[in-house]
């Protein structure tokens, strides 16, 4: 039986976490990709070119709400053994609803596929990895993108069809969105991430990190402490309750390294920590540690990288 | 309107959990337990809604072991009016909890259920959405702001890239994100008062719910350990290492 991947798309492209989800799904069956929301049709060619995708289905071009989308997925579920989505804000919103409607226990944020019934998922902020076997006939899954190499963006030639339609239960209405436009890469897809912690001391001070980010082509993140203090928006939060990232290079600036932050970045390939407290736990996971005052070191870093 | 707030007893967020030597789970004996932090935000929001005159009675519910009474007392000390404990000693997955809560909702008739967006033990982030599905209610997950407008609820949600606003028909489900509020500390007089507030105890069987888990845990392991690297003496040295040793820039 085929497997269905609910895709996140943006500006006519398919997000990298979605390609990681396709990679996870490919082990389970023929991959069909569902695109819904404004721009779904425009993103369909990009979805069809992803290696390993057999079919692309496009749905309604309207703002995506959990209730009608869950109804659509449930109506499509009989044709699929597994329904997957990236563990993004959208996937985490809708997939548990789908699971409950199908009387299935969701498998959230999986980091490994053992077989069609058995999956690995992090628990306790990634301090333990559980291998769990589902007894449900159908599996509903969200995928931790950082744990799967994305399926190549090119190489596929899937057919594109219209998705079925499902009635909107009329439980909610979309009022609006404020999405920050940024030239920088997405946190969860960036090759380099530079994050600031509470020691940044103000939102204005994040400018010094942003300058380094712009030289490196990096995304900017923040620790929960920095978000709590109001120095950075929640969308930038890296950690157990924010985004999970695994870039090639992660630069932690003024971040002490709380369990909940490490949960979001410890799978990065190379970790750099800049902190003036040499006892900070972040140094226990850092490949390169620099004990220094960030307000001196970060501008120096900018100057050195600009050379 | 009546508000129901489910709360979960979890290993305190400051505890670094240890995986049991036999790989059957994590060590929870003699470990500090607390209310799930996102559930504290849920209780706080319910209390604030009452302070604004929007919410009436606040009922805290916990599904878990007998000791979860402690977390219910915390909710009562923060301002909830009474508690319900659905006592069960084994594993309760989000689907089972959602089924238990559905029966409580049927008994209590709240107009709003506020839950934490995620429990920090199983990290499932599912119970609120599952309860919304089983009840056929609208859901406002990862909320950073909620306002009642007539018979609907305006919810600002944390999404990838920014914020989204939806309007939910009441009754509805909301799950809390970090920035919704900062939970209060219960004052000593309120802790004393909370001791006298009633807690009703039920069993899953009383509610006609089979809480058998759907997932069997085959093993639990430690994640791959990262080795601490080296300290560098200067920014120049750092950049040199990143360029020539790690080759990442």
C-alpha cells in the first residue's frame, strides 16, 4: 500500500523538512505527496521532481485550518498504510487530530524507521531514545526532519492530480497571519545556524549576531531563555519546545546549554560555543569553545570572517 | 463559562533523566516530579480569564497515578476551584488521555478546555488535538494570545515564520505555547486554601475507557554521546579551525 506525505510548501517550493519526511516515508511504500493551501498548485511541479515521489495530489487553495485538513486526510486514509508529515507547526497541529479521528495513537517526531510498525523517537528532550512498536493498523506519524537526510530535490517525475475534497466542518475560521519575511535561510533547513542566549541582554543586541549570520549565509536562532526574556520571537527558539536543528555548523553565543536547548541542537555536525563562563554546560557538547565576552568576540568574529 | 484544565505529572524539567540499565525506560523512582510546565501556563490562563470576568468555574483534571493529586493541589493553589483525578498506574498515551478527558467533558460541560501544547516527558504534543478531534471541536494550538469575542474565541498561534490568528467556535480546545503568559507562584495562603478544595477520584473503568497503550516500548537507550571538544584561545584561532580543520566555512 502507498504512503501519504502531507507537504509544507512555500513560494512555489517544497520545504527541506518535507523532503526529509519523503526520505523517511520511502522506506514504507510508494510515496504520494499531498499539497494544500495557497500556492499548492504552484508548488506541485517541485514536489513531482523530488526523488522517490510517485504521485502528487493538490488540494484547495485556501488558508489551511486543522479541522478541514484533518477531515480531508481521514477521507484519504483508506488508501494508505502510513500518513506522515514533517514535525513542523503545521504537521504537529493537524496529524494528532487525524490520528484520533482514525482511533490511532500518533507517533510524534520520529527519528528513525525500523520497519513498517516500529519506529525510534526521542523522549525526555532527547535524553532517551525509545524504540516503539505500534499495534494500530494504520500509522500516523510526524517526522523529525533533522534525523533524515532530505530526499534529493531533483530526480523524480511524479504525476500530478487533484486531491479529493472534504467538507469543512466549519469549526474555525482563518483571520490572518503575520509571517516575517526574511532573506535568511529557514532555521530547520540552514547549513549554518547562529543562536543567541540570555546573555545577549536585549533584542537590539541580536543585530551583532545577524551581521555574522549575513556573512555566513546562516539562520539566526535563540535559546528559550532569550525568548522568555523577550529578546527574540518564539519562532526563532531552538530546543525541546521549539525548533530541532542539525546544521553543519551551530554557533551558540551566550547560551549556557540548558537540557532543553541541547535537545534542539546537539545533533549538529560541528558546534561552536562562545560564552564568558567557562563552566557553562554548553562547552561539554561544543567541538570548539571560546571563553570570551560575546560583545567583544562576536564583532571580532564578524571582522575576521569578512577578511 | 466553565473552563477545564488538564494537568500532567511529569519529571521536573530540571532533572536530567537517566535511562534504566535494562533499557526498559527511564528512572523515575526518587526523582522530583512537577506539573508539566505548559500545563502551568494553561492553569494560569484559565485563572486570568476568570480575573477578566470571562471564565467561571475552573476544574483541573489529571490522569495518572494517585500522586498526581500533588499537581492537582498545585493547580488548586494557583486558582482552580476543584480537581478530578482519573487514577491509573500504567502508561497513559495521549489517545487514552483524550478518551478519558472526553468523558470528563461530557460530565462537566465546559465551554473551553486549555491544555499544555506538549508534555516534557513523552514529548508527544498530541493530547489537545486528539481531544478536539474526539469531541468534534475546533482547536487553537500553540496559542500565544486568546480573547473571547461573543460566542467565539480569537486565538493567536505560534507558527513557523511568525503568527497566525484563527477564530474558534465555542466550545473549543486551546493548547498553550510559551509566550501566552508567565504562571504565578501560588501564595502560602492560597496553598493552605487549596488543601480544603475538593478532589474527586475516578478510575478509567468508571468512565468506560480502555486505557491500554497502542505502542509497546521495545527498548529505551541513551542517545549517542557528544564528546567535548577543545577550547580555542582567540577568535582568529576559531575561524582558522573552522576553515581548515572542520572545513565548515
